C-alpha cells in the first residue's frame, strides 16, 4: 500500500493527470480536481454542475463543487470551449473539433454529432431542446432544429472569427468576434432578425481588439466584452453601441446580468468585477487569483460559480461579494519525490520547487529553500 501511494503521487506530479479514472486505479491528488484550463462552467441547480476544458476534461459535481468526478467520453476527445444545458438532463458541448457532443442523462453518456464545420466550434447556444446555434472559426455560424443531430451552415466568412453567440428568441440574436483585413484585428458585432438566415455587421471597432462574449437581458439592452478591457453597451437592440471600458486593460471573458443594473464580468487577470449601475462603474469583488477566469454560471438566489485556467473553480453565496476557491493544489514541474513514511513526503523540482505533505499526499505545502535552481533528486537518510 505504501509503494502504491508513492507511485500514485509521483504520477500525478510528473505527468499532470487531468482527471480521475476509477477504472484505471489512479486518482488525481494534486491539483484537485484538475490543473487543466476550464473554459466553461454550468450548474443545473445549486448542487449539480459541470466544468469543461482542455485535454478532454469534463468534470461533474453533485455537492456544490466540494467533490468532482470525471464524466469525459472515452471514445473521442477535444478541448471543450463551451457547454450549454437546456434542462437538468440535456446538455451540449463544443470545442476544437468539427463535432459537438450531447448528453441526455446528466453526463452519464455522450453522443457525437458532426456539424460540417471544419473549423473550431467556439460558442454554442440553445433556445430549447431542439433549436440551437454555434459560432466559430472562419466566421462560421451554424443552426440545428433537431437537438444537435443535424446542422446547417448559415454563414461562413474567413475574414472573421466568432467567439460568442446569443439569442433572445427564435428570430433575434447576436454574434461577436473579430474581423481581419483592416491592418489590425478589430472587434465585430453581427445581428440577425430571422433566426440566423441573414446577418448584418452592425458594429466594427476602430481599435485593435477581439470581442469574446455577448449578453442581452432583453431585445433592447445588451453588452459586449473582449480584449484590452473593451466593454460596450447597447440600449436599442444592438443597432448602436457606447464604450464603457474604463476599469481594466485585461481580457474580458464572460459576463452575467441579473437585471439591467446588476452584473458581473470575469477577466484574464483573475479578477471578478461587479456593477450596480448597468456597467457605467465596476468594482473588484475578487482579486485573490492569478489565473484567468473564463466562465460564470448563476443559479437560484445569490449563488454562482466560476471557472478558469489552472483548474480554478470558485463559488459565491452572496451575489458575488465574496468568492470561495473550491479547487486546491500546487502547480509546478517536479523532478523527484521521496516519502519517509506513509504520511510524510517531499517533492522537488524546477525553480526551487520544494513541497511537503504530512497526510499521504492529500495536501501539499510550499517550503522555501531560498534557491531558484532545479532540483533533480531528493532523498533522506532517516525518517526523522
């Protein structure tokens, strides 16, 4: 048992496993539940939620994020950029491949459906169980009317790339990204009023930027956010836009508004911002993270979750004033491991990395050596 635990911890640090796999007998101890980029989070209720991201990572929790299990498919793989659940059973994920995956049983199994798009499917949005859209590479927008089993390419224009899409009804929607060929990359907002059959480019930014997310509360009021802290607001259905970015120069990845005044936005600097006046002013509500925060999921009441790079998972129960970190662990490149007994062990590695555990690898603590060197081997003469 002792040797098995030593090998388990060594495998975790050297190869950076991204998921727990009960069938293989290996379990990720640190970082927990993963060290992967988590591009999207979706909670179906206060207890059950999913995070998805790089290296075929799909994790599920049934206890509000305290514990996570892998529900990743084993017969196909990709990086998942976007997930969307239309109810507590049926969800869709899209990403770097030409197909999407769908579950109808809360992630117990997944089915694969080709989209016909040879570029990345960056953002997916469903209005109901049958009708949905995808926006992605080469300015491609696709639509399904049969629950993702078949897709129609509505538009494809390789002078642009689309990162976000949102509809408020079966007719009216917006897609955002960037357009090239103008000497610099410029943010792009397109709008449809006939379900995606036709799209009008209603706004092209004059600055070098990329829009990443669009959010409309109703047919009139909406926001678009992207790189370099770019934030815009419209009050006439996206026909005209005013610039609101005055609070950060970081990338802005996701946002949520519970009404026309109160909203939250996530950033590449690891900060979460909140507004109570429709985006005119923003205050920092979370600053303790150096990892990018990519996605929000708001449930009932004041409860919400966020996910990001480095396996970051956060939760709040007070409307985003205080955020709690649910993931744990230390990231780094290790070169050597040594246990002096079943509980006490050490890991050493690059840039002076030196860690100690006293509970068999469940938790690890930094030990400052004062060196910036790479340690290739570690050993102890006794058990002290």
